[in-house]
């Protein structure tokens, strides 16, 4: 994997797309404003281990203005953007992460009436990350809320147990049935990431979400980092199964699922993604159109990835792709076409019967 992925600017077509779908909204604070902190301390977890986040502080004459601006951002992101809720909000903490490409700020907002709190993130705008967020919104089971303004990207917090924490502290205590269910979800998650070209899904870049049903617990897997959308040239980077951080879950898939089950779950995921492609077709086409001529990777990666996908699909159209957007477009078209062909064959078979 590339050690450092550059941030790519938002082109005119992507900007028009963001404005059309209310993703581009003026906010009162920018990423560069939060960089003016005057001091910081390290943040440690409950086990007294360094989280790689630092808690930042601002001078007195700036703190009040920054706090008010962040409360307004919360209102825009989660409410109607009015000032009505601002008196009931408090900025408990602003943390900064120096690890990774995006170097985000994490803002903790608390409701002073009932002490409920949530987070949101302030990052630098990156076109590939925006494509990743939008594709997750349309092609995964989960909707995402984010805003863009100039060089600033605001993202809502995604709830869940970080994958590395879950694997280390919770996985062993799961029942046999729960482990089989997690294995199934990982197969589907792996397939979903590969199809929509979301890379670097190591265990700390996704969360495990336990959902309590009336007689059992279901586990879902959600991506939380979209920095490596359509950038890398190796196809295996888009398949979580090949990261050593996921080895325990991969081993569990081998132990709990047979080949027929794995094939079944892959087909299920491809089918549901094809249905999502069809249901979001108009909006998705506009996003893909913006990406076709957009530069969100280096040419070396584009050339390598299109050949690796060709070797997998034997579809000669991949050889003529000149951008990551073109590769993504063909990949989604490939999934959609196969689904439509299978559906049509079923209809014809029923009529013959």
C-alpha cells in the first residue's frame, strides 16, 4: 500500500453534484481555523494506553468563537441549522489525530439538559474520500451524513465497536452461532468493499455493531474510513480478507462456513448491491459521471488495477479504462448486468413452465 495518499481537489462536476444534493453547505468554521490551537495533551484510553489522539486547547479570546461555531456546525449537520438548540449544547472536547492521512479533528458535543453526547469530525476535503462517502451512502445498508464547504469536510460519527477492539476483547466471548453470523457478515462486507473499490479495511478502519433482536444479537460491519476509495492499484487492497489485522475473523470464516455458504453470501451481497444500484440509478450516474475524468489516483495504480480486474472478470472493456472512475463505472455495470441477466432468465424460465 502507498504510505502517503495525497488529497485530491474537488472538480467542477463533483462540486455541482454536491450542491445539487445539499452536501455543499456553508459552515462557520473551517479545518484551518481549528489548527490554531495553543496547546495539547495526549488522550489515553481506559487501559491507560495512548490513543494517538491529542486534546487541543485554544487561547481565551478564540475559544468562545470556536465553541459557538462548532455548535452551529452541529445544528447544521443534525438539525435545521437554526440557533434554537445552541444554548443547550456544550463543546466538551476537541481532539486532533496526527495518525493517518486525513489528520481529523474529533468534536464532542453534549446536550447539557440530559448529558447525551455525540461526536462529529472536521477534516480536509479530499475528492476520493467524498466519492467513498457517497458510495457508502448509496451502495451499503447505511446512510451517511456529511457536509462540504471549501477545503473542509464535516462527517458525522459512526457508532460501533472498533474492529480491532472487538476482535481483541469481545470475539472470544461470542457464542458459536454469533461467530457464524459474524463470519457471514464479514464475507458480505468483503464482497461489498471489493465491488465498490473501498480499500484499506483493516480492523481499525471498520466497526462491529451489535444489534439486539428479541431473542439474539445480530452483528453488522460498517466501514468508518473512506480515505482509500479508488486509489490503490492492487485489487487485494480492496478485499479486507487479505489484511493480517483481520486474520482471526478470516480464520473464523474458514471454520464456520463451507464453500457453498460463502458462495451463497457473496451472491446475496452482489444481488442486494445491484438492487441498490438500480434504486439510486439517477443519482449514482451523476456521481459516476463526475468521477470519469477526475484524478483521484496515480496512473500507475489505474493501469495495474484495470488489468487485475480484467484477469478476474475477463471483460475486455476494463483494458481501455483511463481513470479510477471508469474502472468503478464498469465494475458497478458488471454487477448490475449480471443481476439483470439472472433476473430475466428466471422470468423466462417461469413463463416456459
